[in-house]
C-alpha cells in the first residue's frame, strides 16, 4: 500500500524543479515596468532601447537598467544592428509564462 504522506515522495516532487530559476523568473515578472518591457519584446522582438522606451512610455535609461537583470540571466539577448542594440527574448520558459498570462505576438 502506498503511503500518501511519504515525505520522501513529496520531496521528489520538487527536487527536479529549478526552484532558484523559477523564483528568479517570478521576481522578474513581479516588477510592473520590467513586465511591460518583456511583454513589448514578446509582442515585437528586435526593438532597440529607444523603440522600447517609446512603446512602453519609460525613459531609455529605465529600459536599459530594467533589461540588465534579464540579460544577465540570459533571458533577453541583444545583438548589434549598425549602431543600435536590438533586443529579443531568449528564454523559452519565460516566453511560455508570458503566453500563460495572455501575451500575444504581433500579427495574432
């Protein structure tokens, strides 16, 4: 007979989950400005700081500072396009989370 209250079984239920990574992702999404920036990049990848600032109505400095943490974690990447850095989401789990809260892509 299986013991439904087996602590070892309960422990196995969370040992395979990247708890630190998910905690960081949830913290990332908990900041309203950062969430707006990520939703903007989700909808339309390939924008530069000025374009993101224009769309989200925050200063370019705030955009750069707010994207520093997700870039450092590899969740957002930037690429040089001439003199501009363009940004896009790189983390598929973050991408899936944005879909789960109702985010769409351009053209949908």
